[in-house]
C-alpha cells in the first residue's frame, strides 16, 4: 500500500544541508517530510555513526565565522576552528532553535526513489513502506562514499580509506603510508608522525600550503577582507604567495616538489603542523605509488619502502545510491545543475549541499535552501520572477571566480565561495 503524501516535499537527510532545507521550507510554509537514517541530526558531524567520516581529532578547516549559518552564529566561546563535537552540538542547537526536531523522522533509510506519473516521486523506505511525494530535495551529502585508487600488485599489510580512520592508536609501532595530499591526508600524516615508527606521505604533485593563522587571525578572514575590498585576483595571489613563502620557505627544503599550478587553482591545503614534522624527519615525502609489492611499496621514482599500514586519503565519489543518475542530468562525472542545485528542466527536484567551496559550507547551503524555497513560492504565486528564473536555470553558471582549477576528481564540485555566495544572494533578491 502506498502512503500518499503528494502534497509534500521529501527532504533526504538531516545533516547540515538537510537542516537548512527543512528550516527554509518551514519558514516559507512549504509542506515537507525530512527523513534521516540516524537517530539524531548532524550527518557527517555525528561522530562514530556508520556514515560519519570525521575522526577523533577533526577540526574545521575553515574558520567558524566563514563556516556558520548566516542567521545562526556559532557561540562566542567556540575557538576559531571548532572541534567536530562542537560542530555537532552547533547543528543540534540550530535544529532546536528553529523547531526542526519535530519535523524530522529519524531511523528512516531511503532505499529507492523513482519518478512516477503526474510529476510525483515514489520513495521506498527500508522495511518496504512506500510514500508518494510531490517533490524531492536531495541533501544526503557527498563526502561519505570512499573513492579508492586502483594500484597494481598486492599488499600484505592493512589498507584503509580515510573514511574508516578514527583514532591514532592504529599507528603505534607501524610503518605507515598516507596516500593523498588533501586536508585530510595532511592531517592524518601529522597524526601518524606522532605515533608511528615511520611515516611516509605520497602525493602525486607539488601543492600550495597556507597556514591556518596569519598574524593571529584565521587565514580565510584575511582572504575574505581582500575579496570584500574587490582586490584583483593577481594581487591576492601575490599576497598569498608571500605568506606561503614567509611561513614555510621553499618546498624543496622539506623534500616537497614545486607546485605545477598557481595558487587558487586547487583547493587550498591549510596546515601548519605538516612542515614541523617534515622538518623533524617524522614524515618522509614520497611521489605517487607505482606498485604494491607484498610488504613493500614501490613509488614512481623507483624507491621502495617497507610498509605495514596504508591509509588512502583519496576523497569521495559523488553518490546517490537511491536515485537514477539520469534524473540528475548527469554529465562528465557529476550532476549538471544550475548553481549545483536546480535541474534545468524540472521544478520538483533539487540538490542542496552539492558543492566543494574554498571556505566554509553551512552559510552557503543556507542560502541555497532559501533560494529553493523562494523559487517554489514564486511558482505557487504564478509570479513572473519564477519564469525569469526558470529561463536562467537552463543555462550553465561559471562558479570558478576566474580561477582555472586543476582537472581532477577533487575539483568536480569546486566553487569560489565568494562569487558563489554573491550569485545566490542576487537570485534570492530577484525572487523576494
């Protein structure tokens, strides 16, 4: 038997994106059900749950002021870069503040979603129950389905993805190889350096690194000020280069390769501790892994190292296991959506949170959700602004902010946070 709820939208997930969507819909008077598979809100920040990917020492990479929701500041007593437990409590407080707990159904796992006749969506839940909805807001996140590299050979030791890493005890007495130079890869290499017998860090190219703090303030606050002052990118890049060289010196001094790209052409690596452990010989930089050789690893430069444990910090796949990719206008390895949210042809399917910004995310997804709600209200009111927006969402938007990002999986969802935020705000204003 089908439970007909075709007067409602279905919001998938109650992490940071699903909460933002639920709040925006509630404030706009749009009827919805928010379905969450866990027993509380928080999504990725709900440490220890099966699909949470934060580890015990995780702190934010972006500062709290550039991470928080625009209408719900983080507590003043929080440090500039909060711990994951503080972020989890912040999300719970957000849900309480806006009355969302009563609007969320916990313990509801969605197994399959299909389009059915008359512009409706059939949502099948674990256990077999099926519901009918008028529309769908996908907010299940994109940092949960591990992307594992394919490497020749066989390895006799332990292999983990960073998704499964939680605490540093696993490093004790081992020779550890961390593969991947993203923020997680660098953080985990630093933790391994403090506990392992030996730590190797494999990266496929040289990267740019920036410190978390500059002159006592979070580095992203400095960049935000420059963006607000409309400082051209070449000047911002020049200033960032000076900071990088002043903070760390030449990369070759640490055995690192020179970057093969300019600053701002890849997602920034924000880490100061890495260089401390490189300089003390606790981390040995290595190139790409060429082959697994039993209890050894051969690298692209021909060197071999004895290794007991490999951790792959190689990112995540864009994954919606309950939904056919074709429904998301999938092109070139990702959904092709206006502002990464709006289907070019549909007004009953939206994705919230499908971005990788060069700063914090909560404030951006809050604006995404507000824009979706305003658009739906404009449609309901048959306002001309709705038709104008419908025309715009059939076009592709450049979210790069003028940067040429490296062609890699890591940058499929990359957006320049400042330019992206302004684009959302312009659209919101036009639908007000």
